[in-house]
């Protein structure tokens, strides 16, 4: 049985994560390097790219 996190909050982030990975790789950056530029660690970049951690625009 899927939880709401699996179906509603994860699905939109998967496309964003794939786009982030594509752009990061196109720029020749590792997850660590991208994280340094964005002030987050490589694990956070990986989680976003994998759709396990959502992001929201700043208010």
C-alpha cells in the first residue's frame, strides 16, 4: 500500500530531480560540487535527484 508521500509528493519531484541531474552532469559537476554551490551536501543533491526529497520555491 502506498502512502501519500509516495504518490503525491514524490511524483512531481522525480521530474525535477531528473532535470537537476541532467543539468548538473551537462555542467560537468559532481553531486558534491553542485552541493557546494547550493550550500547543501551531496546527499541532499542525491535525494533531490532521486525524488526522495522535494524542494519548494522560496516565498
